[in-house]
């Protein structure tokens, strides 16, 4: 059987795309292994789906001063030797890296052992971990046409981001039932991220009366952000976080308000959901969400509202505009070239694995 090592960690965005690949890889006859950090959040996620997990030492590579900058390089070096030992034992045909600092020693070790490496970069511009890994990669998968121009010639492949198959199995009727909604009004799904967004939450709630005149609202407001005064309000349902039900809420949503993280917007594209993107500002990020959102807006997939411009009035206008033009956005998304990321990536893995066996 073919063997593949998946790696990625630190945040869910570096893990869930790997998880999305697993069913297809099994169908293609792969034995699958995972390398992550010893106690990273990825460990439980991966072990829960029955994939063999190997932990290594890892350290964060920072662009700013921190006392840990003196110790973390030694953790990375230790992680390199641990990864090399694991790869020698497993002898994979290919390594797939989704990014995060734990992946750097794995990718470099694979390169030294002449194991083909596929890297996936979700954002418009590569993060630091992937920048360090790209020289060791055979291929670099990406989500944006603009990213292809930033990568070494011959390495870049425009694939899109792997999306969990379960998201495509949602039922509109079930989403409406779970919220106690009817089919009489369209549904607005608001996703502020796991921690929520003060700006988005405030803009929705401060204009709740006007929004509820036209829409029913599913509001994923983030941890500790529930508003007790709105509990039981007809047409409004709030949650700190949802898991299994999300597919049903997507299915019944007519318009989605979301942050502009790469995996989140690729889900919206795959599900063909008209959307308003509110990217994290420069004061809270390296600006990758702003670039992601601009690319989707330029391709006709999204309406972008910068966080500094979010008010109850601007958000209401954006929601109304997108709902009225929803067919235009859906049509643009139907013409996307990123139709089947999982199949494209697995085919790429098959090609590299086949080439390795011939050497």
C-alpha cells in the first residue's frame, strides 16, 4: 500500500484541511500517518478520526522579540531529528504539509530523505513557516491566482482548500427546525469566529429590529458572547459555538457574514453562499485576511466590508445589497476553477508517489 504522512498544527486551520483529505486518501489505498506537536490541539483531532499520530518537539518562529526566541530554536532542531527518525521508520511515499510551525522540521527532514513534499498555503501570501518550507517542497498548493505569481516557477498549483465532505450533507429543513424558523423569511448566518468579533456582534445586535423585519438570524457570536436580553427573541438564534449542526445552518443560509480566514472563505465558495466578508484589521493580524477578502471580491465571490467601516447601518446595507444580488454571486462562484480541491490534491500526491517509486 502507498503511505502518506500528513502534518500541520497550531490552529484548526492547519488541521481540518488535512482531516478533509483522509476519506479520499483511504479510498485511494493509502496508509495514513500524522506528525504534529506532542500536546498540540491537533493531537486529539487526529486521534479522534483514527489516524496514527506521532508527536515531535516544536517551537514558534517569531518575527518579534520574546525570551522564548532563545530556547525555541533548540526545540525546532530537536523536532527535526525526531521527525527524521519517524520518517525513516514509516518510509512514506509523500508528505503533505498544511503549515504551522511544527511542519518546518518535518518538511526539511523529508527533503533530506528524498521524500516528495506537497505544501498547502491557504492565504494569499505565505506565512513564515511555509516560507521556510517552500525551498524543500516539490509542489505548493494554493487558493488564490495571485499567490501563484509569488511562488517559484513550476511549483505552484492552484487547487483551493480541502473542504470537509460533511459540510455538503446539510439539510435546509433541519437547519430551520433547529432554530424554530420558517420558510417565510430568508436566513442570515453570522459567523464571528471561535472567539467572536465585538464589531460584528455589536453591529448585528444594535440593528436587530431592522434586520429582523426582513431576515431570520443565526448568530454564532463566540465564546462568552451570548446576549441574555435577546434569548427567546423570535427570528433570532444565538450560539457561542456549533459543531455538527453547522452543516444544516449553512444549508438554510441565504446570506453569510464571516471573517475572511482562508479556510472559512473557501467553505463559502464551495457551498456557493453569497457572503459579506469582514477581515481582521492590520492591528490584529499580518493583513492576510484583508488580501484574501480583496481577492474574493475581485473574482466576484464576495462583498467586502472593512472592520473599521462596520456600523449597524453599513452592515444592514451590505446584507440587503448581497441578498438582492445573490444570483450574481452564486453565478460567479459556479464558474470558479477550484471545483474539487480534494481530488486535485490527492491526484498530485499519487503522481509524486508514483515518481518516487520509479526512482
